[in-house]
C-alpha cells in the first residue's frame, strides 16, 4: 500500500464515524463490513463500452432526474459506486474523490463527478446530502439514490454488481463525452492517478 493510500485511510476516519452514527440513528447495529473482494481487488485499467440504463435517480439536493441525462451534459464524467454506512472501502474511495476534487479545483466547471449509492433503501436524499456536505462536495459532484431495482440495473450495466453491498469492489469510471467508451480503473487508486486519467480523456497533457 502506498503512502498516499495510507494517508487516505487515516483521512477516512471521519467518514467511518459518520457511517457508524448513521447506522445507530437508523436503529441498526454498527457492523464493520468485510469486503473480501474489495481488499483483494486487482489494480488494472481497461476500456469498456456500456449503455447506461434509462433509470430515474434522486440527487442529494432532492432533484429527480434521468440518470443518463445527468451524465450526458457534454462534460467528462468521473463516476463511482458507494454507500454511506460502509466502514471499509467506501470511506477511502469517497475521500479519494474529495482529493480529486481538490486537485481539479480550477477545473470544477469542466467536469462532472457522480457517486451512486448501492444501498438506496438506507441512503435517503437527506443522508446523501449530509454525507456530501461532510466531504465538501462542490457543485460538480452529485450523489444519487433511487429504487433498489434502479440501483441493481446501474450496477449491472457497469459490471460492478456482486449480489451484496458488502462484496463490492473499488472501481472508478471515466468518460470523455456521451457516446465515448469508458475507462475502468479497478482497485484502490491514488487521487493523482485519477487526475492523470481525467486529463487524458479530456485530451490534455496537464492542468
């Protein structure tokens, strides 16, 4: 594990605390979920073609929208799947996204970030809004929830569905524009790696 990932693990403690508090507030016991596939996930890069299903999602600001339409605004997209009560891999990947946002702060109007809940039954709009505020998410970073059926459809379309939220693996997706192929990054990634991929899909060598 690199020094940068180790630092992200430390920074993720606040999000783990949020997850535990969220579980307590919902009346459930606090569990440290063991993501065996996430821990053992191979770090690799691939280019994939996929069709985003026409499902409706709710953003953390309460807006209902067609998910493909949310992604198809012409800007490059950086996307991940997560859930707020996760206490292992999600705090790391969402904190990585926060660092990506910081590194690309001067680019905020030029790209779109999307975090999609794989636990929509518990990740309400209110919870996602609280979660996004804790992360300091800017206007370009949206969080999405909806029905369980819609969530599963999206996970299957992106080939990240593993049947159970506790078996999900860290995957980051990037796309240059509507109709283009997606770059799939499996495994835990450093923020600088994702920024590098963003610059590549955006057709730029550097910031």
